[in-house]
C-alpha cells in the first residue's frame, strides 16, 4: 500500500515533537535499558543469572534509582538525537516522492528510515557511549570512576582524544541504525495503515491513543528484531577500557564473541529489550504524533 498525501512538515514542529518524544522514550524505558546493557557487557563475567537476577541485584545494591543510572546523558541528548532523526527521516521521504506529498511504499519508508538512522548515528553514538559507561558502574561513592556524563566525556577525551574517546563505536552504531530504523519506521507505518479504516487516508486520519501506541510498539519491536546483535556488539565495544583497533574492528569483535560462546552471547539481554521496546516506542511515537497534531493548529 502506498503512503497517501502528507501535510507539509514544519521543521521546528519536527524538532519539538521529536525532542519530547525522545524524552518520553527515555523516561519510560531507562530501567529496562539498564538491565539490557548490563547483561550485554557482563556476558563473560557471569555476574547475573538472567534479567530478573540483574533487576534484583541492581535494586538490592544500588536502590531503585540504580535502574536510572546513565539517564542524564540520553535525557539531555535525546532531544537533539530524536529531533535529528525525525527531521532526517522526513527529508529522506521527500527525496523519494514522485511529486510533493506523493505516495510512498513501505519499502521507501524503510529506505527513509535507514537514511535517518545513518544521520542519527552522529549524535546517538556519543550519547549512548556515555550512557553505557555510566550504566556499567556498580555501586556508588569512591567505587565509581565517573561522577557523571560530563566527567565521563572529559576523561575519555583526555585519555583517548575525541575520535577514539567520545566517538568510540561510531561505525558500529551506523551499522546498527541502518537496519534498525528501516524496521522502526516501516513497522510503525505498516501497523498504522493496518489500523486505518478502509477508505480513509492513514496520513491524515485522526488515530486514537490505542492505535498510536500499538503502531509505536510495533515499530519498537521491529527495530530490535532487525538489529539486536549489532547493538550487543556496540555495547561491548563502547564499554571496552581501550579503543578498538583496525578498520574491521566490528568484524573482529563479532568473530571473538562467536569464538567464545557461539550465537547465544549476541542475544544477551534480548528479552528485557523487547519488553522495554513496547512501552518505550509506544510513548515515543504517541508523544511525537500528538505534539505534531497540536502544533499543526498553532
């Protein structure tokens, strides 16, 4: 089915809606994201028996707020990240239109999503690096290395420079975002069209809260189904004490992980990630759509 004629998107509307959508995503999804990241980076140590054990240990040792470790980086950065993502996605859609506002297929939606993901990686990579470094710290006080994301960024740049410090893992982030956001937007748009009454335009039909949340949740699950092993690689690479070496460091890291444990380590933390993606992506898309709808009347 083709995407029917869209309203012209005002750039600052996209920025505001994307920013608020991103903040909603972080607020809703951060606890499960912490569990996911810790399971990914502790695949060798055996610190956790599984997601529930990770949840139990985190709350027991660090309190409930331990689940929100590393939240400051994405909460501040996600505004710029999501604003850039949604703006890039909108522009990649425009490039494929046969005429202004013309129809797009779901395949073209996926291509636009992949393009948006490539652009988005420029900001997503450092924001997620800082988040992972903070989430990888256990305990509090003198036992932690970084006092916060700003201190973490300063130390990384001081020790390794900008490229190998703050931008560590950039290329594996790009590789993750291409299939991830292709699935993200195609999943969202596909479910949105499915839930549109026959004869109505899915681009202009006023979908209700349930429809938006269901579409967003579908997009979120589709994202992780498309790219999860690459996200696991990214977490491992970004959490290493030293920068990766060589032009093919992603492939080398994948070969090393497979050699040590086969396929299974690539899916460490998969179940909490899928669980998290449902409310987090639902909150992201619902907030984005409702804010865009409200701003269109301004």
